[in-house]
């Protein structure tokens, strides 16, 4: 279920696919190869998008292993936090739909609204 919510809102484009990978894995360091594998976006396009996200400080460089640079969502950036929040709200909404369909009770999360419209 994770990884499809931003695409549902903004449509299927490479920028959204890359950003969604960072939102889904906001506590993890990701390489260009990780992003290419998880998103299906061509490597050269991922490099272009990574540069744009770095320039806007939405992501940051973290560790480097040999020639492999790792990146992570910059949770100190207000836009990045909003993206994670939106991704979580949409995932909660999808989960509620699934639970309703299966006849299960709703759930709540301390950092998300009780009801999502």
C-alpha cells in the first residue's frame, strides 16, 4: 500500500515516484541505485531529480561508501515534513478503506487526525 499514495494525488511522474521513495523510507539512507530499483525511474533521470531535491534542501547527503553517495529526506525541511505527513495521512485513509471493506474497526494514530476526509 505504501508508495502509491502521492502518485494517486499528483499522478504518475518521475519526480513524484522519486519523492515517494524518500517519503516511504524517510528514516533510511538511500542510494541512487536504491531509488532506481524502487521507483523504476531511469538512472539519469534520478540523478537530475536528486540534484533538484538537494538544491531545494528537501533531501540531504548522508553517508558515502566508496563512490556510492547516500541520501535521506531532510526532516528539518518544512516541505519534507509536509510530504511525509501527507503520505502518512493518505496511507491511513487507504488502510481505513481496506479495514472497512473487511469489516474491521478503525484505528487511530497519535500524530494523525482521527478522521481523514
